[in-house]
C-alpha cells in the first residue's frame, strides 16, 4: 500500500548521513559480546531503571480493523507528529488485500513478479516474528545476508537490531519484523518509486493482520512510505506519528548506526520513546 498521492521519491544513496545531533554517543555495541548496557550507562542513559518487562501477548481481534482510527495522544514528553492519510483502496490489489494470513502473504511474496527485483534476488524476505506482536518493526529492503537466508535483519545490522530490541526488555520473538521491499535491490541500491508501489501493499496487509499497538520504522523511506511524506528522517524522529490510529516512531536504520556511531544516542532516545508509548498502549 502506498501513501496518498503516491510514494515518496527514493532517497539518494547516503541520505542517512546528515550531520548528527550535537550530543553523540555509542549506546549500542556493534557485534561482539561487550556489555552494551554498561556502554549505555556511560553515556548517561539508564537502560535498567527506565524499562519494564514486556507483558504477555494477548490475541488480537480479526481483520478488518475498527472504523475508529482516532489517534491516541502522545506521551507528555513527545510532540505529536504526522497523521497518515487513509490509503485509497484502489491502490491495494485485491490479490493482496484478500490474503487471509501472514503465511499466505509470505507465499505470495515468494512468487511475486510485480516488479523486476524478483529476477535478481535469490530469495524473497517476507518478514517474521510474533503474529500478534504489540510492537512491529519496519525496515527498508533486504541486504545480502537476508537475500541468502530469506529472513529479515540477520546480517550485521540485524544483530545490532536484536540488541536494540533487548535493550528495551523485549526479545526478538516478541516483535514482528518486516521490510517495505520484499526482494533485495541489486547492490543494495535504494528502491525505485515503482518498486515501492509494487511491493508496499504486502507490508500494509501485514500491518492489518498483525494489528500492532506501536510501529517502529528504521530508515528513511520506511518512515516516508508509511507516513506519506518526503520529510527527512532527522525531522521525523523524536515525535509520535500516527499510522491509521497506530502510534509510529521513527529512528535510524541499524546499518546507519554502524556507519555513524554518533547516531546511536538519538536512536536510543527513539526506542525509549517507543517503549514508553508501548507501555502506555498496553497498560504496563
């Protein structure tokens, strides 16, 4: 599904390399077995005191979603952001809109020829995780390791994402992880607008079925696609946006953190915000 008015233009390569915030830091260790909680404390963060254990997952109501999409107010320490416009149903192919469950979406994505990316990819990467997750993490497109395995976020950046999830007292199995694009673009190039148009309906159907209480987008065009905006990631982070009544938090892609360690501190602030919104949504 694409945002009202069409998808955002694909960001140029290196678009996540804007000047970092003045307050840098390296809250997350990339790889290895170092104590990343100690690294967080060294920056002044308090990962243990600020978080609460995740509550058990409870079943969702079945699709279709409720008619009332009134957004919930954000926490008092976070400004309200964009409220995504409803996506025209004409842009959702019936072949995808009628898929009954996540397994059917995965099977359809593996056989998909809606854009040329299938011809150069080794495997589709539909997504994985808890089908009733309270938190859904949305990335951009598969990388080389993901293309080889058919699983999202399993390379070096995926290992960092797992540490980020654990830093807010969740396990990877607690969340659902998916990308906007289900086949790897050649040489990790940015997806083209027509590829986003072709592939994003799978993601939006996944969101309808998972029915998360909070969405965390990682990367520029993941946020732009769901929110229907061309604003930069730097301008979108630090706010509580709304995607059809679901709070949406924007942060940097883990791959960007590996290139720009100074972004780890603002990313930690973003995921802490996501956790606070999640706790509020679940009554934790």
